[in-house]
């Protein structure tokens, strides 16, 4: 199963009692799965996975698997701070229907997270996981960096098949690609540098804006792969405002949920201690979408009825 293409890392809906809302999740997935996405990422960073307990996580995976057709790849985030917990999470996700598990680096004891520690951790998870493992480096959140030397060692494991790099460091991505086997699948984790990442060998991307403007993200992917670089660069520039709004320097998860409400997806608000994005976020999203004038109707804020908030 290939990871080529664009994947949407979807948020987890919560209801008014702060409980996981699988009804909202299924309704949103009915729309997402009609988009030209290669697949869906469940319980990633944008899914507020760190805020869910294991029972809640299982409920999300089950509901998502029921809603995601088998021709769409379902990747499940199973990163945990201990190796034991990460192994258990990977096994459960596989049992509940995950096609791949996405394993975020542990980072609580930052100063002790060496290359050797990461290699031992991921090797143990990959040895035990019934489904293929994707490494996940997100330094802005974890405070640790999974360096190319460690990735090169891990890429030799038959059950570690790729990696999501959310840092946007093109030099580091290039280093990983240069020092891993040709079949090791590198995925960009930010839209800000998606064109550049594809140009140096990434096979696709896991992109928060793909939850909102899937067609635009897929078009950027298709243009780049087709060698239509002038058009791809122009589109990359057009997408930067929405990418910045949803990135770490913007409104983050709260902004993603607010943006989804703008285009008609009812996914609620973030789980405390996160707070809803301010009204300015929705206004900024509308403005950013209005600037995507050359794209199809998905980008138009009049394409859906906005969700009341």
C-alpha cells in the first residue's frame, strides 16, 4: 500500500459535555472521504490525541474505520511516552482496523532522548506492531528532534516504512531521503513547504489544510509530480495564508476547528485546556479562502452552509 498523495489529519469532535462525539466524527468523515484524498489520519496532533484516554482513543478508531472506505488509507496516531504504552497502542489500533500507525517521538525526558534511545523505542514498537510503522517527528510539540542518523538506522527495519516530518526543515528532509532506502516513504507535515518537500523526494503530505481545501492541496501535489513547476509554485504561494493560519505560529487546532466550521464541518471546539479560536480566526479564514480565486468550488465559503457556533 502506497503513501503517495495527500492525507488529512482530522480533528476529534467533542460534544457539549466534553465527551468524544462519534456521531459528529462519522458525519464529517462522510464529507472527507468524498474528497480526492489518499487517506485520513486519525488521532494525530490535530486530533488532540494527547488529550484522549485509551478508551476514548479506541472509540475514535472504531468509528473512523466504520466510516472510512477501504480504498482510503487509515493512519492512526499511536505515539506514547513509554515504549510499553506505544506497543500496546499500536497493537490495539491494528486490531481495530488501522492500515498504518504513526508513532510520535516521546519527549518528556528531553535531555535523555538520544539517537540510541529513539532507535530502541521505535525498534520495539515496529517489532510488535501488526501493521507498518511510520516515524513521526514534530519538534515544535515534543521539543526533541529525530535526527537523520537515527532515521537511517531505523529505515532498515522491515516494518518501519516511512516518516512524517512536521518541522519543515528542507535540509533535514533531504538528508533523510538521501540516507534511507528508495522505498522508505517520506511525508511532509506542513503545507508551508509542501512544494519544496515534494521537489526533493517526499511522496506526499499529511497536511492540516487538506481538511479544508483538499482539492487545492491535491492539485499542488499533482502539479508538482507532473513537473508543472511554475503552476505549482504559484499555487503554493496562494495557499500560504491558510497554511500560516493553521500552523504552529497561527491558531493551531482551535483554528482548524474554526476553519472547518466556516466551510460547513461540525467538529465542535477544542478540549480544555485549549480554548476556542477567537472570532478573528474565522474572519481570517474567510479572507484567506477568498484569495484562492483559481481553485474549484471547494474553496468558496459559499459552497457549504457555515456551522453555527
